C-alpha cells in the first residue's frame, strides 16, 4: 500500500512540474506590423498640392509614403537675412498650410537643409531658422504642435554634390514633408541626429 501511495505521489509531482514548465514558457512576441503606404491619401493630396503651387518655383515630389514640397532657398529667402522669407513665397506656403490645416489626419515635418560651405554648427543653425520661418506660416494658419515639427539638418542630406555652384544651390532648400498623422512619429525618427560615438565623446571630454 505504501508503495502504491509513493508511486501515485511521484506521478502527481511529474504532472504538476510539466504544467508549471508550460505556464512559465514565455509567449512569442508578435511581429510588428509593417507600415502600409496609404495610396489613397497620396492620390488625393498630390494633385491638390500641385494645383496650389502652379506657377511657383516650388517642387512637389512623391517619395514612398510621403509627399515633399521643396522650396529652393535662393528664390525663397532674403539673401541679406538668411532666415527671412521673401514676400513672394508667403502665398504659396500659405496655400499649402491651409490645405493641411483643413485635414486633421495630415501632419507636416519641415526640414531645413544647407550646403557644406560653412561650419557644421552654423549650417545647422541657419537651416533650422529657415525651417522655423516656413513652419511659422503653418502655425499662423492654425496648425498645432501635434501635427507640425521642424528639424534643421544642415548639410547632412545633400541632394547634389557640393563641388559646384549649381550643386550647392540645390542643397540649400527647405522641404515640407506631408504624411498621414498616424505615421508622424516614425517620420520624425528618420531625421533625428545619430548619437555621438563614444570615442568622440571621450575626445570632447579631454578637450574640455
């Protein structure tokens, strides 16, 4: 009888151990859903942007899941005051801003770009000032912070080589990147400055 009880007890312990190991097994994480391109949104917005900018020197371009309006600096900003928009540009930017403001599902990231002819820090500051000047038009049109962000990228993202006058002119620009608001955080993350390498940080500390 004692032998039977011992056998039963051992069997119960084995069953319980098996149940416990199953319950402690971590569940597999679900793979993140891939972001889908909203072609309906793109098809709706692109012709509206082109109509709003007819007769201007602004460019409209479809890039993957976003629409980009590019304002060339040389024909958009005061050459004597780098962060001041020329009066001729206020109308076109306002039309784009009004178009976006009417649709609460659309967001804008304004990116300032510079050529590489100056110091990095100066280029970044000027590019941010230019982006801020364009963003100010969107704010005046009623766009709130949750749908409007700016970044000054300096010379980090050239569209042409900087070894010619024409190339540098192409690189001096402000881009208004329009996208569905649901994708805004992911969009902004693409333009964050990369973390400074540890070796550079150490060198900077030594320099202090």
